[in-house]
């Protein structure tokens, strides 16, 4: 093994400093962002993965990756969309690796039916949609994101988002009519 020279050490030093600079938010700014976004993001991850524990893990990883990114953000809305994009990618990666947990059959339906009998029908119908359709509907109606924001969060072309949501709503309505 050879010794490292001073010039090689100095070349490595900027990389170390850059890693420390990547955390661009101060503690108060991050706390404020976290308080506004953590709960909706966790609920989204929980519904997407079907596991509280997996949602907890992915939420932590989402914020870690968010803090490490060097993207200049235009607004809080842009930050929120970026968080959902990271979370969506992590959940999709988790699914591809086969690490997702499966809920017991009708887990959410039983819980929803305790308060609203129609809740069980909606939950069962949503379960029959494709994951991207479910995610798009959730982001549109539970989170109130615009078509452009949903497209950014899901990594889809903005021009195709309107038709994706339209078809997802049609399919959900058809499933709900069949449940009655």
C-alpha cells in the first residue's frame, strides 16, 4: 500500500466539505417543513406500502435524502412535491425488492366500516386499482395537489396526468357501482 500525498489529500478534502454543505436547511426551517409535511407523507407511504413499520422507515429515508439533495427549491409547494417524489420512488424500490408487507385481508376495510359503511367499499375499490392510479387519486384528492404537482411527484409527464386521473376516476366509479 502506498502513502497518500498531501496534494491527493487536499483534493479529497473538498468532497468532505461538500457533503457537510449538502444539509442546506437550518434546524428551524426543517422543523417547520417537517411539521407541515410529515403526517401526510407518512399516511401516503402507509397506504402505498401497507405497513406502518415500512412507512416509518421510508419516511425517515425520504427526509434524509431530501436534506442531502442540492436542488434549489422555488417554494414550499416545490419542497412538498419533491418529498412526495422521493417517497414514491422509495416505496416503488421497496416493492421491487419484495420488501413490502402485506396487510391482512380487508384490514383497512374493517377499520373504515366501523365508522362509515361506504368506507369499506371505497377501500376495497381502491385496492383494485393499479398503484399509479391509486397514488394519483390520493395525491389529487387527499393531498389536494395540482395535475402538474402530481406529475412531478409520480415522475409522469404532466400532459398525461389529466387522462391518468380521468381514467382512474372512471375505473373507481365503475368499481363502486359494482359494489352496490
